[in-house]
C-alpha cells in the first residue's frame, strides 16, 4: 500500500511539472498612460478598446480632466505621462514648451499635432426652464433670467469655461448690445469676472479665486463634462458644452452663430481675450485670445513609453481612429497640422502637414 502511495505521489509530481512547463506564461502588458481633455472621454474610451484589440500587449490607462489640469499633471505634479491630449492646442506651447523638466533640463514637450476642432454650444433637456421658447435669437436673455440655472466649466482649469466667457464677450459685439456680458455675470461671481472694452479688443479678467454667489443661478464645475449629470438630474437648466459632447449624450443642442461658437475656420475671433489671474501659472502669462477651437496632442519628453505612445497617436490619426472620432461627432482636420515638424516622431510625420 505504501509502495502504491509513493508511486501515486511520484506520478502526481511529474504531472505537475509537465503541466507547469506546458502552460502558457502570463504576458505582462505595457502600461500606456494617457491624459486627455474631458470632452474626449467617449471617443477615447472606444479608441482605447480598439487600440488594445490591435495591440493586446499594451494596457491603456487613461484619465480625463479639464485641459489645463491635464497640463498641470505634467508640469506641476511631474507625473510621467505618455500621451497628452488637450482641447486647447495653445496650452501645449504655453505650458509644456515653457516649463523644463527638472530631471532632464529639457522642456516637457517640443512638438505637437493640431488634429481636431469643435464648436461651443448650449446643452439642455426638455425639462429645462423655457426649453420650448429658447432659440438662437433670445438665448442670451433667457440664460440671464434669475430663475434659470446655468452651468459652465471653471475657466482656470478647462478651456470650455473661458470659451463660454468669450462667447458672451463676443455677443456684446455681435448683437450690438454692450450690456450682454454684464447682465449674464454681474453679481454672480465673487470676486467678479470683469470685461473691459478697449476699441476693437475686449479683455475678460478671471480672478485668482472663482466662486459663484449662492442662489445666483450660476454653477461652476472643474470640467465641463461634470455638468452633464447636473443637467440630466434637473439641477441645471442649461450648460455650455462642446457640440460633440452634447450629441454624444443625446441632449438638446442650441447651436450658436458661427460668430460666437468659436468653431468657424473663416471667422475672426481675435477681438476677445481672457486673462487668468492665477498664481499657479508663475512661469507663464496665461492670456487666451479668441481663435477657432483646436485640439492638440503630444508625447511628453519624459514619457516612459514613447514608442507605444506614438503607436497610439498613429492609431488615432489612421483610418480606424478617424472612424471612431467621426462616429462620435468629433470633427477632425482632413490633414492635421504638425507643429515643430522636425521633432515629431518619424512614424507620425506622414499623417500631418508642417
């Protein structure tokens, strides 16, 4: 009996060795860290799934914030991020070119690709107050009514926020009514957000602290996508969002005139500027001049996996990535623009024009 038992143990041990040697080893996946603007959440989630199906050895780990906050994770918090995508292309040279990595002495970025655009719109639901009355002619009056709750992103962290302010500043000129901006925002911010008109140029100043007056009807959140849940729950009547986001979430869209939506290639928006009086920008001057909305993408110079990051951007700009973005109403340029072309990775240069 003992001999049989010893034989059984020996056979079991041999089977264990053979099974262990024959079983496939778990392949460790490469983490690819992607930080992107909140307005890209929906298409980038789908892009992530499709990319990982194509490259199963890569694990995309994504986070979404207001675009300025995305920049700060690189330049202020010194996080090692592989891909940075922003809803304001000007932030890359403003913040990543201008700030050097203390470890390398190099700027955090030295190239970027201007790959997409959008339009600013007003999101609402059938339950929003005056939803059956609001239109392209009366929207500035309805949003300024004291019983209407309006949401916008914090302009210190999210371009959607300072673009919403720009839209109202431009509305002063477009509707030839210099009081539109003040009727909307006077008494709603504490300290005040102010507009000063100097001939053909309007300056909007955003203070260091952005707080809304309680019960003023104005609600501010760190990122524009945070307003969506408030709209759907009925805690907001209207919110400034990008048209792509509004359509992705099945909300009602009030389209703004091209002169105000910051999405027209042929419209001159340079008559408006926003200055952020924000001490966290100690090394740069955060002034944003009106221009067509532009999305930018880059690979930081301290990225851990720059080759895989280039693969991700190549996938985004290729046929499958473009199809995903277009299906989500995110307008892409037919040929993206490569800034500082010679520094762009060779594998990406074929997708852009200098």
